C-alpha cells in the first residue's frame, strides 16, 4: 500500500518544470550543463524587460534539481 505523502511527492517530482527541462536536455543527448539549462528556462520565461543575465536566478534551482535527480538514480 502506498502512503499518500509518497504519492504526492511523486506527483510533484513529475510535474516540476525544472526537472522536465533537465530531463529534456539529457534526452536530447550531448553535453548538458546547469548553465545551458538555466539559459533555456530563462529564454522561455523571460519578459522583454528582463536583463540578459536573468538566467542566473534559475541556476541554483537547476543545480539542486540535478543533484536530486542524480540521487534518485
């Protein structure tokens, strides 16, 4: 029997957009860096008025999610 909290965590993991970007980058093959993923996220979400380095605000989240995915296997 599955614990409700475990199921909720699994749903959150699947729906996390940062994780989806990471998984898409890995699935595409080639070298993958946290910077590249953060830049991709920023390009998809940035407004015209955002500075060029807006991608940096996503970098820590990308690194944390990558570590989490690596630990999960």
